[in-house]
């Protein structure tokens, strides 16, 4: 199958990044969300990133205009009728994702691949709500999408080999490096990363050190580009909590218990950088 049009559902930080790299790779892209203001914000984010590329001499104004011309905005999932591939990047919640996959299954052409950028949720369970589980796959990009090389590709129980191959090829066309993993809670990336972040939050909770000190230890001592609490704010504390819940419930093991301080911050609406406050305050 020849992919020409990609629909990206969810125009938040991940969806806008996925739409950007898809349009830069030459695909026609439909960027969709529930409200016009959300798709407008996604497009503004893409335009800002492309302008920085122009300023840095990596792209001409004409190339930027061409990339933008390949993007259309939508607030209606029925626009999936024109898609060869859909990449879903909405909030990390099984109920929301399964509703979207049911609707996409109805409206998208039978050949269309339905991929999810979920950080941790079972692909097999998402696939099961569709009539095409063999065409459902996990395509897990990393944040910030235009910069990070990895795409973790997750096969569900019924994912067809040709759909895996197509997704691997698509990732490469977007300039990414695909890595294949099986369908377990948190896959590999968040099974390893998120307990470290959760442990750093426990260090704040128990008064072991300040957020600044914890981040300095991990940056200067382990050469991490961002400390774990800065990274948690960057990912979104709501997303971190959703992922810890998936690990905790998925494995039934107390070692994945989300830190109570993480719950408290999310309940307060302190979601990190995107809400202006998390472990740090942002203007
Ligand atoms: C939760 C999940 O399911 C999975 C995940 O994604 S987990 C998160 C994975 N991501 C990480 O771990 C990121 C860790 N942090 C980093 O790698 C780096 O701090 C970083 C790449 C984000 C920024 O790098 P830095 O050297 O500290 O800062 P900076 O020099 O400003 O940025 C480096 C480049 O990234 C670009 N960049 C930074 N943030 C960006 C963003 N949000 N969008 C697009 N580009 C961005 C900058 O423009 C800059 O590009 P140029 O050098 O070409 O100008
Ligand atoms: N934040 C991160 O670092 C990473 C997140 N992810 C995953 O990507 C997905 C999105 O995360 P973010 O972009 O960070 O979240 P975000 O909060 O920035 O964006 C989520 C978007 O989904 C939209 N949305 C919610 N319900 C919707 C619906 N019914 N239909 C259409 N759009 C809807 C929201 O309006 C919002 O714009 C999640 O599954 C998350 O786990 C994956 C890799 C990294």
C-alpha cells in the first residue's frame, strides 16, 4: 500500500509534532482535534518550529510554505474517509481512545492503518474494538517529536506482518529509527523511564532533596539532558500519572505505585509546563 494521506488525531504537543514530521516527509496531513482553537494552537506550534528551521538555514521560506500547504485542519473525525493511515495522539485514557478507534473504524477506508501513539496502553485492547485488529498498531513517538529519533513500534496480538513493515517504513520516511517491542504495559520506554521519574517524585515527597537538587544529581551525575522532574513537567504530570496507573494495574505489583504527591499535583491542576506549574513554575 502507498501511503499518501495521514490523519493525526489530537493536536496537543505530540500530535502537532507528529503532523509536522509527517508533512515535512512529504505526506498530506489532516490534523484533527475536538475544537478549532486546539487545532489552531497545534498549527501555530508547527509554524513556529518551521520558522526556527528557516532562521537556522535548514529550510527555505518556500520549503516552509510547501510543508504548511500539505496540512489541513479538522474538527470532524469523518474526515478520516480520506486517510491511508491514522495516527491517534489524544489524551492517555482508554475510554477516550477506544471511542475514537470505533469511530475511525467506521469512517476510514478499509485499507487504512490505525496507529496509536499511546505511551503505555495495550494495543491489543484498542485493536479489539475495531473490525480490523490486524491493521491496528502502536507507533510511539518521543517528545519533542521533531528532535527525538526513536519510534517504538508495538505489535498487538493480531497485528499483521505487512502492517508492521509498513509502519517501520513510514517511521524511516519520517527520519526516525524504529524499534520493535511487544505489547506489555508501558512497552519498554515507559516501563524503564517512568519508575525513575516516580522515584524522583518520592524523593521530593519524602524530603530527601529539593526538585532542583534531584535534577542536578541526575544531570551532572548521570549525564541526563534533563533532570527527571524537569522531564516530568515537560511530558505532562497527567500523562506521567496515567502511565504509572497503567503499570500498577497492568502488572499488579506495588513497585509501580504512583507517588501520592504526583496524584496531588494532578488533582490541583499542576500538569507541568503545559499548565504553567508542576515541580517548577513556567511563565
Ligand atoms: C512519555 C513518553 O511516552 C515517551 C517520551 O517522550 S519520554 C520523553 C523523551 N524525551 C526526553 O527524554 C527529552 C530529554 N531532553 C532532551 O533531550 C533535551 O533537553 C531537548 C532535546 C529537549 C532540548 O535540548 P537542549 O540541548 O537541552 O536544548 P536546546 O538547545 O534548546 O534544544 C536542542 C534542539 O532541540 C530543539 N527543541 C527543543 N525543544 C523543542 C520542542 N519542544 N519542539 C521542537 N524542537 C525543540 C531546539 O530548537 C534545538 O534545535 P536546534 O539546535 O536545531 O536549534
Ligand atoms: N507528553 C509526552 O511526552 C508523550 C505523550 N505520548 C502520548 O501521546 C498522547 C497525547 O499526549 P500529549 O500530546 O502529551 O497530550 P496533550 O494534552 O498535549 O494533547 C492531547 C490532545 O488530545 C485532544 N483530545 C482529547 N480528547 C479528544 C478526542 N475525543 N478527539 C480528538 N482529540 C482529543 C486534546 O484536546 C488535546 O489537544 C497520549 O497518549 C500520551 O500518552 C507519547 C509520547 C510522549
